[in-house]
């Protein structure tokens, strides 16, 4: 099991403007375009260590529906100080 440091989106709330993280874009090897999205809700899941992790539900520009996003794959579009949390995968 490896630990991953992620942003804790519990304090972000609905209406926060987000975009794909550098991690996501690098994993897509240039096949992803940078889009803006808005957090419309959040869902909570436990990782394998039992830590509760907030997964944002994001409505991306150009999409017809929202989707749940892994917290490592998004970041705030503007400079916002969010705490970090360790997630065990």
C-alpha cells in the first residue's frame, strides 16, 4: 500500500472552480485538454486505511452531466489554500 498526498476538498464546497491537476495532465501524455469545471457536490469514501476522503463531483465545461473525480486529478482553478491529507491506495 502506498500513501498519496492529496488536497482535502471538504473546505472547498459547492461552486468552487477547478481544473485538471498537473498529475492528471501528465498521466494523459498530452491526450487531455485542460478544461474548467465546477464542484456541484461531494461524496465521501474511506481509503484502505480507514481515512475518510472527500471526492468532488464536478461538472466539466462541455459535459452534459457531472462526474465524481479522484482528488489527485483536480485542483482549484484559482489560488486557494486547501489542507492536504494522505490517502492510502
